[in-house]
């Protein structure tokens, strides 16, 4: 007999019967996923299973924008309510809440409006020119690397980030959680007398902060300009087609004749008019031409259509906007930074009529004076030293909600935007650096995302030796560091601890006097605060793990301990939000024994990750007795991850869709490791 919900106004769905829970299942649900009706009241009643499932199902349309019909929503409700399938645990906790609008679903690391442009080896492109999963060669900080285009089907709120370089302004539409490499103001990031670059989310940026830009790798001093490219550029700018003979010609007068005629190797080079030139020279060269040719072409074109103002501002104009976009792409291939295309109305010197022109500014970084083949331009040019420094002008939320796009480059997690700004992408993390991987994981765990990480010996060996440092809690205002009462504050404390152990070796004190007490409501994300004790206890244990290796390198099992302790810190109140999957070497005995509870002496914090090994051939573990101990009931069994096969089969498990950039895995559904993992 069917059972109708008495609180139909709360769920809007018909219920077929009581929740299909055993007492243990009900306890697990109430402890882990049931949200309070009033997040601000620690004594509030909590959701029933019916209300929880209803919240999730409604959000498939309101937040995920799936577009289910009324009947399909009811069918989905029945399936979830009766546990015939399940969504990820963090979906049960977050979906349908305000925290999704505020922070986004951090497991979907996509960060830009589709119109956003970025540097590729084929020139400047936008996400509109690609499909989800497309491969592309993008510009990292100092080299071209392979990457994959990714799209989130989940609409996310966009923020308007305005940046400035000199008098120029640029608008970037990005998500609240996107990561930037920022140089903060004095007092934040100062270390050993220098200012360090810090990873900051969009909403953490402040006005006046500098954003890191690409590192120029084109050595113009060693790059010889192609003389044919120079001729092509001169003719493209000032030449004309001679249709009756299918060739091009150019008329050079005055100072231009004196400076430019020498580049044309013809008996007529001393004449005002030079003819018989290739008919294709009034067309742009392909971007696939070598750097020498493109460099020569730009130099020749600038000598005719370019100008340098008294303030050394360099601009080039043309009536065709597509030509200007080509200029920006060619410049990016050479590592030359340009401004956005601007509209410029000019008066014709011939008839006085207004004509529409487009203008692009070429920034004066990295270009040598040899680029200017006209003496008057070379004399006026003043080079700018160093790299361009874009500054944050403003950050404001918008009403735009749409699917967002990003580049997945798992090696350095960086790519270059249209205006040379180097930005981070989000990916599976490898433990090969002393600070960033740990703070990255802590930040994302606190936002409810599951995290995967690789701790192969070859990765961990790249981390410098550990230094001894004493980290002391001091509940006074004169402590060296006072922890802010925020997610960022907790992560920042971890960063200070890691810096002390891997760089300075200096002890310091910290205070938690600003942190909310245990049991206080966590507004937005939900749950109850664990109070400062869990943070302080965890930091003490992390420092203890590191001090035990003072003067030595970390082992993979030590890195695992730090990650697991981070997970222990993050778990707060009645909320489980610390899903981790670790990938280690299949021949690392210490790692394989990390969860051998039967041996005794194993720290309890190691329960905070599901451990697997990288194994590309089953023969690698067939004779490894230590690996099979977990399957014999001694401790926990480890999963097997075939990265070689993962790269061959990609994200869909089919060989026609390979993904050679797969670097690891990310937990998707609690303990279901073999069925609930997602390649990144």
C-alpha cells in the first residue's frame, strides 16, 4: 500500500514507504548528511531522509539546470529515497543549499566565461572555439605544454574581475573560487626580505594586488629577423596589388625610402616605386610560419602602420578587426604582449573624411631596439625592463550564471590568458612541493570537495629536507600569528607551519583567540564548528611528524600522514567532509603497511584516506606478499590504479577517447573506490 507524505508541502513528492534504513544506516545519515532546519541554531531540528532527498532532487533543476520534467523528478526521488542508487556524499550535504551559490561545487574545477581568451601555440583562442575534452597546446609560465579543455555543465555565478596595466583596463569574468597567483601588499607574503607570490581565490583578491604574468622565453637578441618577412610586412602595410600583372608593388617616399628600400633586393630598389613583388604580400602570413618570419613581418608592418607617441606608447592601426586579432595572435607566439583591440576614428589626409580604424597597443616589454627598422621610431623607443605587472582594480559579483570553462594542465596547473596574465587551473595534485599541495588540499576539503593525490617516491623526493621548528600555541594578542576565524585563516596557519619546517627553520607562536568555540554553527556550509582544539591538535601532530624527519627527506608515508592529519582537522561537528584517495608506489613497503592495523602502532589518523597503488601491470604485485595482506584480512586492502590504461581509455573508459594527461584519481563516492572514482 502506498504511503503519502504528511508534509507534502516540504518535499512535493509522493513517498512509497518509510526510509529503507537499518538502525546503523539511520545513525550514519543523521550523523553525516542531515542538515539542521536552521543553520544558525545549534539546537535546531534536522532534516528527515525524505526532506534531504527532496532538497537534492529539486536542486537538479534549480542549481544543476538539468531540466527534468515533473514525472522524471518523481522517478529520481523514488530511486534515491529507496537507495537504489546514490549521489556523491557531498551532494547529499550541499546540493540545494546556499553554499552552492556562494562557493560553487568545488569538485568541478572550471573557472571562466566561455568568451575568455588565452594563449595557444596557434595564437590567441577563446573557449568558444573548442569542445569539452579538446586537446590544445597552451602557454604555461615559460613554455608550451599540452592541456585539455574542460567545461562544467553546472551553471556557476560569474564575478567581474577588473585589472589594470598602466592606463589600460581589462575585464575578466571568472568564478569566485578560481585561483590566481598574486603578489600581496606589504605585510602579507613577506619572507626573508622578499615578497612571495601567493595563490588566492578570486574573492580573496584585494585592490592593488599584482597578478603574475608569463615569463618571456623568446630571446630576441638571438632571433634573426627574416629579410623576406620584413619585405612582406612593409608591402602588407604600405603596398598595393597590381591586379593586371598579378603582383604587388610599393611606393616609398622621403624618410621611408631612405630606411626601407634597402630591404628590397632589386635593381629598382633606388626607385620610388618597386614592383614585381609576390601577389600574396597583401595577405597575412600563416601563424604556422617560423618565429624568424613572423618577427620580420611584424617589424616590417610596424615600420609602415605603427607609431610611437612621445610617451613611448606603441600602436598599430588597421581598418580590419580580423587583421588586428591576427596581430595579437602572432605577437603571443613571439611572447610579445598586446592590448585588446580598440576602435579608433581617424580623419583621412586625402579627403578629410572620417574612417573607422582599429588600434592595438604593443607593450614595450622585451622588445629590442633592433625591431624598429626606421630610424625615427628607433630613436623614440624606450624599452621597459622586467615583466608587465597587471594590478587588481575591482572585483564584483554579477547576475550571470552559466556553464564555465577552464584549461586542465596537470603538470604545472598554469596557463596564460589573453593579456599575458598567468593563472592557475585546477587539477589532481602531486605531492612534489613543500607547501602548495598541502594547503591546496586543505582548502578544497574545507569546501566539501573530495581530493586525490599522488605520493610516489619520485614525487616526494623533490621536496627539500625538513628543518626542526617548534610551533607553540599562545593565546595572547602578542603571538607571532593570530589565526583568522575563516577557512582561509586555517589554511594560512598550515602554510606558516610548513614554511617553518621547509624553509626558515624558525620557531613561532600562534593564537586562536579569534576562532569560534566548539559547537558554534557554521553558517552557509552548515554543520557545527569543531573549535580551535582540533586545529591546534592537528598542527601539533603535523609538526611532530615533520620534526621526526628533521635533517632528512620526507618519505611518502610521512606525506600521507600530513595529508591524513589535514583530513582529521577538517572534519568538524557532525559533518564528514574529508574524502581523500592516495596513490602510492606498489613496491613501497612503508606505504603498503600504512593501514596494517593488525600490526599495532599505526596512527589512527590514517583512516582519513582510501589508499591505492599505481600498478600498470598485475605482474608488479603478484609476488608482493605485503600488497595482498589487506586482502587476507590483515589491515585494509589497497586498490589498484592502472594509469597507463587510464590514459589509453580516458574519462569514458573507451579506447577511442584517450586522455594522455590523466595524472591521478579523485574520490567520488565515499568508500566505493573501484566504482566511485573519477579521472582528472
